[in-house]
C-alpha cells in the first residue's frame, strides 16, 4: 500500500481501498477483540477520524487542486 501511495497511481481508488480496509478492520476488531485495542471500543472513533482525513485529503483537497490547474 505504501508503494501505491507514493507512486500516485489511481489515487482515488487507493483512498477508497484504504477507507474500506480501515472500516472493515475496525468493525471486526470492535466485535471480536475490543479488549486488545489500545482504547477499547473508543478506538473506532480514531479510525473514523482517520477515514475522514483520508476522504478529505483525496476527494476534497485534490478536487480543489485539479480545478485550479
């Protein structure tokens, strides 16, 4: 995933895959292993913040960059 991010190839697909993986991973952890998470079930809040940052960076900021060019 890191190589894909650094290459800049199909960045929107990359962001969508990252969001999906983070969402699925945290849903599974929420139900199956909340005792192993650093903040327990509150870990999902931090995952949601990360998902929002990824979405904002790719779909909002990049849209503004492409419109100004």
